[in-house]
C-alpha cells in the first residue's frame, strides 16, 4: 500500500512479483486507471496517521529507553493514551 507518488510501472511490477496485491491509486495522467480497494487504502491512511501521532511523543521519537522491553511498554502505554482520546 502506498500513495500516488509510488505509482510507477517498476514499483507495481515489483509488488506483483512478490505475489502481493497492489493498493496504489493511479495518477491522473495514467491511460489505464487501476481499480483499488478503497477500504484497504483508507485503513492504510489510518495506520499512517497513528504512527504520526506516536511520533509526537518525544520519548518515543528519540528512543531514550535502554531496553527493547521498556520501549515496547512505552509504545503500548502511548497507544492506549491515543486510543482513549
């Protein structure tokens, strides 16, 4: 899943070679417009916005935690805070 900036024949061919479904909206100047699953693309946008909100927390963005388990705990904590808002 990607946005329109990745709508090139090379990227689409690479994704299809992996056996994955291409969920990249076609640019307006393409002669043949690709049909995509809008719900799946909308979910991609929600995930992207969630990671953007995670990055607003300075402790996560700069990775001040010493261990991977404490970093994961902080991700869980911040995710719960975002979900409760």
